[in-house]
C-alpha cells in the first residue's frame, strides 16, 4: 500500500471522514488488532482522535468537526505508519490504557495488556494471604503498569519496579511521576533479583518474557515493533521464568505469594514440572497466569 497523502487531505475533511477512510484501509490491508483494541472501529476512532490530540472518549458529536490542513496531514501520517509499517497504535499516540489508567509507552516497552490486571483489581484474592501488604515487587516491569496498578489498590504498600532495561525504566519513571507516586514507588535497574539483596516482599508479580520460538516466528508484524528482549526467553519461552522460580523464595516473606504470567508457555511449564503445585488462575481475558506460595517455592526450588 502507498497512500497518496495529497489526494486524501484534499478530499476528506471531518473526523468522521477519516474514521471511515481508516476503516477501509484496515480492511483492505488486513491489519492486526490486539494492542489496546480488538476491532477496526475502535482502532480507527482512537487513531484519528489521537492524531488530533483528543482523548478516545471524546463526545461523539465531535465526529463531524472539520480538521485543519495540518491535522489532516497528521492523521494521514498516523494511518500510513499503522498500515504500511504495522506500527501498533499506542506507539503512535504514546499512550496505552491498563486498569482504566492511561500510561505513557514507547517502543522500549511492551504495550500494556497483561491479564494480571484482573488479579490486581481483586487484590490477588483469594491467593494472597489476609492482612497488610507492605512491599510489592513488579519484576520485569517495563512501563510499570502492573506495579503502579498495585500501588493504586494497595495504598499502604511500597512498590519496586525492576527491569534490566534502562530505557524501559525511563518510561516507568515517567509513569510513576504521572501518578505522583515517587514516595511509594521505586524504579530499580536490575537483572532480575541481582540488585535486590536484602529486600523482602509480601507479593512478587511478574510479566516476564515468555514467548517461545515457534510462537514468536508466527506473530503478526505489529509485534516486531515491541522489544524482543521483553517478549522471548529461549526455545520454550521459560528461561527467565525458571530463574525467577529458583530465586523468588529468597525475596518473599513467610506467607508471601509469587504471581507470574507465562501465556501459551503454560503447556511447557506444566510438562517440565508436573509435580509442582502451581495454581493456574482462571481469567476472563487471557490465560497462562499462575500463583505459587513462598512455602511451595522453597519446597520445590531444587527442581527448577
């Protein structure tokens, strides 16, 4: 596809015009939806509104507003990058929503979409033991969305956002500042637990790289814009998860809980460790999230 930008900006004028045109381009080019929206209409509306600096939930009456020439050019450029380069929409507009909260994102972090959001909303009940939660670790934090979400629901807790990528942590720090959580949320550069000696947590939650080699090779082109470091972890997708399982018990308090997302690599984990009492959480939107207690991690750590 090659968009004739001059023709488009001279023939289309309103937001509604550009939404309709975007729908046609998406359909013709078979664009993949899965980074914040799951259908062409929502994607088109958010793309056009985002291009002109309006929030996704703007009053629908604005659809008939005419755009300036520069706004029309910006919409066309966003659409070109979305369709020709397959760049995910959140990277174009610099924002993704998670737990009903907006987060800044760029191509140094995964686009927030973890089903762990459902557990955050329920305060990890019934798997997290009752009582106060003093310290939480978001391991492989990326944009920081999970840890910041935890800080929002556990108002008494201190949260550490940990990632090996300095560039990702710059994004996380920007999101911490956005929600004015600097007094409770720390941003720490560390290769998993290596820089966390002496720290102990009530809850460790992680969305680590877990895509296996076969799944990564089959992913739509949109995923190639996300950092491979944050997606893949060895042939079976579990290299980092096994390290987390070996080491996490050293950083969990008695009664503490580890929650990890492994997606489709769930099948590999179950095959490798059939005797380990992982609790596979039933979720409405997604799969492949397990919980395991500090005590069980200690008991089975030699297997990992």
